[in-house]
C-alpha cells in the first residue's frame, strides 16, 4: 500500500514537472516572437529616423530657403549698401 502511494506521488510530481516544462517552453517561444517583432519595429523606426534627418537637412538647407523666399515671397538678398540699422532710443 505504501509503495502505491509513493509511486502515485512520484507520478504526479513527474506529470506536474512535465506540464511546467511545456508551459515554460511555450512562454519562452512567445517571448522570443515578441522580442523579434520589437527588434523589427526598432529597425523600421531607425530607418525612418534616418530618412527624417535627411529630409530635415534638405528642408533646412540655406540655398533652398533662399530659393523659396525668392520664388514664393519675392524676397531678395539685401546689398551691403542698402542695409540700414535703426536704433531705438530708450526713454530712461
């Protein structure tokens, strides 16, 4: 009788251990898939960040700003003699 109880307890322990191993393996696989997706997203965001930095430098280039100011706003660079400095007096 005692041997049957010990055998039953050991059998339950082996089954519980096997279930724990399967559960842990499944969780590890799920976490690996999640990690892989996060790394892929990180890579896509890094590519987009690089593209946005290039785009920003293109939009902010001084020759482009000068060209847009001339074409769309009819602005021109001032000549050295045409610049007048106006100083406001303080009423102290």
